[in-house]
């Protein structure tokens, strides 16, 4: 919409057109209510952060013949990595010594059982996790402590399908294994 104003346009018309133009609508607007934004967060005192790509991983175990598990007692192994980034040792306030010099990782099963079980149509299998030193992860029990070093740390693990001693049944399966890091 365009208006042509000339020097002969009366001042009251200029004011009226200015008001209609929308430039002063915020001045005339009535308060429609108030709001608030809730902001939440936490500052953690940890020597390292977990890389975002390491937090949630999907590992495809592929297809394994029942005969392979029946004869060998285990199936394929898949490797995965938990990457710790920006590791830096800082002394706690008022202390010249480092608070955390070691870390431990603990793997927890999806069901709170004593093993890394699977869910689905397949039966007779479970999962095991080993670190690069050959330590077998026990659900809910921390693996041996390792020293925190400056920079990034790649923690490598092997996930393997094994027989749980029950009769084998073919089918699809899935599992959820959580991990947590502790520093001391």
C-alpha cells in the first residue's frame, strides 16, 4: 500500500497515516500476558567429557548361523570405542592435588540382571564385553581403573555373542547396554 503525501497534506492526515502504517503498533499494543523461560543445566567437575558420537551407539552384530554358535559356543565379535575428550587434570578448589587421577567404566545391562541378555525371537545367546587388556566386563561392576591422561582417550572394547547354555533358537534380537564413567 502506498500513499502519496505532498506538502499540502494537512498534518492530522500525516499523523493518521503514520499510525496506520504499523510503525507505532508496538506502542499501541496491549500487554497480552507474561511468560518465563526455565533454564536448567549442570556444571560438572570431571576430568574428561564423553564424545557425543560415543554416547549412543548402534552395533550391528550381523547374521550368525545357529550351527556356528552350537559348534563353537560363540558368534561374531564387534569392536566399539568410547572416546573421552578434552581430558584435563585440575586441582579442586583450595587443593593443590588433582582430585581425579583415574577412571573406571561400568557397563550395565538393560534388565538389571547379572548378564548382558538379549530380547527378541532369538534364544540361547547373550553378550560379553572385553577391554583391550582382556578383562571381561561383569554387569554393574567397574572394570579395572586406568590413569587419566591429558587430551583425548579412546577406550576400545570387543562385544561378542556367546551361548548362554540354553537351547538355541534363531530369530532377531536386540539389547541395550548402558555405561557410566567414574573418576577418583
